[in-house]
C-alpha cells in the first residue's frame, strides 16, 4: 500500500522501533532513546488517526449509498463530517511533502526585531507569543534557550529550541521578515505604525558533535547574571553563559538553566550547529535556503499583518490570506505553512 500515507510502511517502522526500544543497550544513550520514543509516539498517533479517518470515510460512503436507495435516511452527519475529514486529509497530504534532507529534524527558531526601537521589540514579542501558541496547538515541544528583553517593552532577541517530528519541515516556511501595521500603543497621537521583525529557522543537524570539533583557544566564554526566566534563584548567581567563536565572530548565549555548566553545554551545542551550517553552505549553494534574509525593512517581508485600518494577514509568497488576524496571532498559522509547502512543491 503506497501513496499519500503508507500505512503498512508506518506499521513496519513502529515494529522496528519497538524492537530497538526493548534493547537494554538503548539506555546507554538517553538522547537516542528520547529520539526513538518521540518518533514512536508520533507514528502511533498518525497511524491511529489515519485508521480512524479511513473508517469514517468508508462509513460515510456506505451511508451515502444507502441514502440513494432510501430517501428517509438523513445525511446531515455526512455533511458535518466533510470539513473535518477534508482538513485531516490535507494535513496528511502536507506531511507527505516534507521529504527534504532536514525536514524531519528538530530546529532552532530565532526572532530579531528590525529598526524601530520599542515598536519592533514589541512586535518581536508578539511573534514569540504566536509561535509558542502554535507549538502548543501542534504538539511541538519547545525550550527558550535565550531571551533578551527590550529596554521598554518586548524583546531584542530570542532563541527557541523546537522538538518534534518534522519541526524544521513545517517551520522553514516562517524564515524571513514579518511586517506589522497597526495603531501604535506607544504613540500618544494614535498614529499608524509599521514594524518589522526577522525570523530565522535552522535544523538541528544530526551528528553535528561528531562533525564539528572546537578548539578551546578559539572560544571566549563569559558568564554573567541571568536576566530571563528560570525559576526562583535564577537571577542570584552568574549562571548565564555567552560564548564567542573568535574566528567567525559568532556569539551564542544561554541563560535558561540555573546551572552554569548546563548553560555552557547548551551554548556549545548551538554554536556547533551554527558552525556546521556554515560548513554546509561552503559545500553546496542550495543550503542557503536555510538562512533568513538580513534586510529587516520594507519590501523584504514574506508576510504582512495588518491590524489597521482593516484586518488582514497575507503571505506574499503563496498569496494565502485571512482577515482573522487575532486568530493568526493566537497561533493559527497552519494555513500559511500548508500553502507555502504546496507552492514550493
């Protein structure tokens, strides 16, 4: 059985993972165990949903055929099921488009405000809220590795580690500049304001630790007092870590843990991922599609969010749009992701 969703292949993969999870040696590598267990749960969920959907479609077809012979049978249930069945089928079809080299990997998502001070910092924070709400709705786990607050409001930057099957495949559609038009809450005259923020997403490259070796002499490690979240006591010790890779100038910070050691481990992991990305770019030009644009200003946006004088969110690349801006800002961005993946294919 092939096609959109190969059920036999998925069941075979589930059986193979079950066998690997029962091997006592798997406990010697907890990261590999967690990776396999996460994939196992996702496959079980998908096969269960696909089987239930397939049964529902068959039941509705049977009921529809019976209604052709008996006018007294009501088909309201079929009509009510149509939209949910269509939506779920589109989700399976979209998932089938994720066959890129890194699509199935976890990823790092970064948000940086453009010029505009407080306005842009606030817009970056709105995007952070939008993405975390999407992660919660879509079943993706996430961890805020580093967040730098704005001087008056919002954020100056944020780095998020996102975990889940196809995390990069879905979120790569968000790479680029996002433009907001609204009445400024920070302007006493109530003028309309345009703000920009850039989103960049890179996959967590597999086996990056084996492919990238760091020379301690190339690193400058600074520790400082954390300014972010992390529970009671996080701000009382110099637990935050900033690592500068001197040859490239890449700077990575991490302050989400109380432990300086854990923050350093995470920062090293992110740094290696960034360095590996550079190596890949040297080998093949096509990998540049993993990078976001550096121009965070008018004309470079991939998506417009208009809140005044009307409400409209429109993706420049796919043309997909909706006038329910508040729903989008509450994390309902799957329509944009779906449309982008389809035009790319």
